[in-house]
């Protein structure tokens, strides 16, 4: 059923050349193999034929999966683009990029040999709690099947993991494994008690207790057997980093990407300082920003205030005709689930493009914890000052990720285009929206020439908050390149965040730590810059016919591809297709 859905989505109507037919069969076969290899991701897409499935990632599986990726890379490369429709040419280019990215992950990062975090997070069943596409008792059965794999999974980890691992990976895996065990015992266990079937609940509880025990034992094994020999070596190296960039169809060398990032960092720091001077020219910019952080909701008002302001942001998008919002259904603002609170202030969770039953979208906001002392609660809430929270809501919901999801579902993009996404496009779009909305007047005076001092200060506070978010993302870009290509240490990366985007010691360290295992977080800024360049070029092409509504609707109707593919689809002058920045 699930695979048939993908086939139907990939197939276009009308007569097809033999090359077109060959491509569609290959695309369907690749999608089916992808879902079979990653059943948890397939379930999240709404393909519930994969519910409860689990793949044991032993060496035979890893070798076979790499061989599968190589085989499809060769098959898609051998197809002649001239024999394909424009839609198929787009999908072929997309799949070649996807395959480059997946082969980079499998061959360069070696997740099952070099990264214990892979195993510590492998048994995440939280998705089965978030959505109720079928009765809870059936979802509990699926979770039981998955959790029963814990002993085999962690036995495999002890055999397959390298004897010497990167210290940041080991330390993070220990934390993940411990927090997962607690989450299983607290939140996941409740699902068994609530499922209403004593037999199902009994089997589930046995599997859950064993899985929690296995997670804790794995954390202890890492602490005892891998932490003492762990090293500070985590870098990909310049060649592998360049390969990661090619998965986004970016052919520039890492050194040039860093140069681009440093130039953008200097420009953003100047924008940050300029906004601060409008508020208080007598104080350093960071002190001005810390003052506005104190203007935040109360502990009780965090979620209600976020809901109210989110609706105002949506209405601004509608009134200014900035992008078509294909649905009146609102995103539900709710608390972040406990296991994700330590690493997430806010996030958007949308149903997959093939989900037909559990179609709610959740905008998660992380509250203070009840047991925190007042000073810690206040420190946490500074991150939710009204200006930053609105910028984050723009990114996560309107017109960021939630509108992106609605447009994807409403589009005529093929199933291939709805399954496979570009990191740079998805995060670049949401990050681009933060700046775009303020440029179009959100939080700004209606009549700038006659604005009052109060209006000018309010507008500058929004600019300062937006610039602070941009500084974080461009620091990620600079640190990512330097840590993986130029020998920057984790500690030096943390210092870069402290020095250049005003982060305190602990969050600066956490940001640098993420860069050791997520070098792709450079794509927030790279995606935004590519979209700004595409907008400028498309505006020059369209002339008087240009509008932001037309541009944004056109950008969002092609799926979630690398921005280079959007340039090829939207720009008539082929000589401009490779001009990404």
C-alpha cells in the first residue's frame, strides 16, 4: 500500500518515452528501498505499511545499503536527460543529489562504526506517541516490536564501534542513552498503562523495562570502555566536507565557503550594532540586547502569549500577500515533550506528506521546569523575550516551516520531490523568512518618515532579535568549516560563538558541540543566502511582473530541492544557474 502510493505519486500522465518509463521505475524502486532501509522515517512520512518495522544495522546491512546507493547512482547517471520530461529531469537531478548526500553520510561519516550516538538514538519510538493515526493499543504493539530489538542492537554496537572514538560523540551518546532510558520509563511507559489491553500492556512493559536497562548498560559501557580512549579528533577533512557540499549542489571549496561566511558575519555584526545604537547609543550592543531580553512572558503566560502573537504574525502574512497559505488549519502551540527539552527551545512538527489520519501540526515551545529555582526560570525565559519569540515563530510557522509544509502538501510535486529534502532549502527558507518579514514591515513603523521615538525603538528591538538569530546561524557556518577543515578544536569553536554572537559559556559550548556531529548546520545561512540571490535574479528577470507573492509561491511549489535546482527551474538564462551566491 505504501509503496503503491509512492508509485502513484511518481508517475505522470500522458505518453512516456522509454527513457521516461525507465526513470520512473528506477525512482519507484529507489524510494521503496529507501523506505525499507529507514522504516522509522517512512512512518513519519505517513507510510504506515512500515509501522513497527526495524532494521538491524549489522555489517551485512551496511555493505548492502552502500552497494544499493552506488547502484542507483550509476543507474540515474546513465539516463539521458534529453529523453525525459521537465518534471523527470528535475527529479533525476534531485535524486542524484540525494544519493550524493546519502553516500557521504554512509561512507564519510561511517555512522555505525564511528558514532555511538547512532545507536543511542536508534530506538526512538516517541513518534508513536505524538500521533494517533490508529488506536493506541496498535501503536503500543508496534513499539513493543521495536523495543524488543534493544539487546541485539546494543550487542551489535559493542562489536561494530571503532575502538577509538571521538570524545564529543561518546559524551553525547552517554547523555542520549541515559535520557532515553528515563523517557522510556516515564513517558513511554504511560502509553502501556493507557492502552486498555492488559495482554498488550504486559508484553510492552517487559520490552520497555529491558530496553531501558539496555540503554543504561550501553551508557555505562561507553563510559568504561570507550571514554578512556576517546580523542578530540572528529573532523571530516576538507575533501569529505566538499563532498557534503556537493550533496547540496554547491561546488565551491570549503575555503571559499568560509570566506563567504566571514564576510556575512562582519556584515551581520554591523547590522546588530546599528540596531543597538538606535535603542541606546551610549551602551555596548550586547548590553542593549540583554536589556530587551528581560521583556519576556511569565512562566504561566509563555504558551498563551506565543499563541496570541503567532496569530498576529499569520495575519500579517495574509494582509501583506507575502505567500499563499493553502489551509486555514492552525498549528497547535503546545509544550515540548520532556526528552527534547534539554536541546530545543522551540520546534515545528508537521505530519508527513502521505499522512491521511493524524494531520495535526504541533509548534512545540519548551517551558520552564517546575523544580527550577526562580533565577534559572528567569534565565530560561530571557530566550523567549517577545521580540525573539516572534522571530522564532516566523521561522517555525508563518511563513517558515509550517507554511512550507502546507505548500508542499498542496503542490503538484511528485512523490519523489515530497519525500527527499534539501537541508539548505528547508532551513534556509525558514531563516530567510525571519529577515524577509521584518523587511516587509513586521514590527516596523507604518510610516517610517514620521515614526515616533517609541516606534523606532520597538522596530530596532525586532531588528536586534532577528540579527541575533542570524549571527548564531552564520557562526555555525564559520565554525563548521573551521572545525572540520582547518583544525579548530571544540573549545576554540565554543570561544568563536562567545566572541562573535554573544553567547554565554554553556550555550556556546553546546553550539560548538553540535557542529562536531552536524557539520551541515552551515546550511541555515548558505540556504538563506542562496534564496536571497535567487530572489534578486528572478526579480531582474520578471521586471514589473515581480511580486513577493509570486516569487514565494513559485519557490514552494517544487518540493524541497537544493536551491540550485530552483535556479534551473525558475531562471530562463542558463548561464545564471550556477551563480548560487
